[in-house]
C-alpha cells in the first residue's frame, strides 16, 4: 500500500507544481515579450519489489514556448520587436542571457538598456553617441544621424541569436538561457521590426483550461490517496484478527 501512496503523492506534487507554472503565466499575460513556461515531468519506475507498472512523476526544468506574441505598433524609435524566431542578447552574470522584450531605453551614458540590463551588440554592450535621429534596420543594424549632420551612419548592430525551444529554459531572473549553459549562436536570419513591441505569448484561455484540468487531476489523486489509506487500514484490521 505504501508504494501506491508514494505514487499518488508524486502525481499530486506534479499537479501542484504545474498549477504554479500556469498561475505565473497568467500573472504575466500583459508583460511585454514574456515567453510562456511549459511545465515538464517524466515517469520513473518505483524502486524495489512491486509491480512493473508502478511509476513516480519526476520533475524536470520548465521549457519555453516559442510561439509568436502579438505585435503592437508604437512608433517609438527605441521600441523593437522580433518577427518569428530569435532573441535579443543582454548582459547577465559576466556572460549573456536572452529576452524578447524590446522596449529599449538609454541611460545617462548612452548605453542601450532593457529592463535594467545592457543590450549586447557586435562588440559587447551598445553605447550610442549623441544623435538627432535613430533608426534600427530589419537586420538589427543601429544607425544614427549625428547632431547637425544630414546622413544616417551605422554605429552598431544588435546581437541577435536563435535556439531550439526544447533546449531553452529560464534562469532565476526570468531571462532565457540554454539548458547546457552554452551561449546561443548569432543568427543573421533573425528579423526585427522597429517601432513595434511584442506582447506576451500567453494564451489566457489555454492557461485557464489547463488550470481546470489540473484541478480535476489533483482531486483524482486525493481520491486515490484516500482509497490507499482505506486499504491500508483494512489490511491492519485483518492482521489484528
């Protein structure tokens, strides 16, 4: 009976964790560039004597959805959205991490920032000189018109990368990173659109349906738990005579 209880409790734990993941997705429904977290679990056989069909739920690191979020036109020259696959690279922990958020800002030194982190270009963090006008091309090239000048001059290029969604996860700050810790390769095929922002790719309906299904799953696990407890108690009564 104990083995059944462990199996039931591992399933209930997985359901609770999945609830947390979906709740976090819903909380970020309006967060620009947010990537939906996908809760992952696998099965592992119960160790020791017993039936081969008994398995426990084994937790795994969450995956990241690569679905495209809705693009919204803003007209702001520092707003940039990625069309299709790809990520912006930002500085993190002495290396780089990745995001789809493109609401860039400039600090007092002209450094390009997003959510408080430096945006990376071809040679590291992008620092822009004073300019009268700025434009970002589809390939990520940043061009400026110097004060008093007439022609646009390229000064840097966004470091744009891509990676298989199955190999990506999120770190403790919510930035996307590779599971193996290796930096993603630059991808010249990534296309950006200036003057636009990408919204969250969370589906409110999908998350609510998943939450209701998990509620029912958790209720079933609790019924199985009570059934296992009742069988254990019946066995104890037989032993007592």
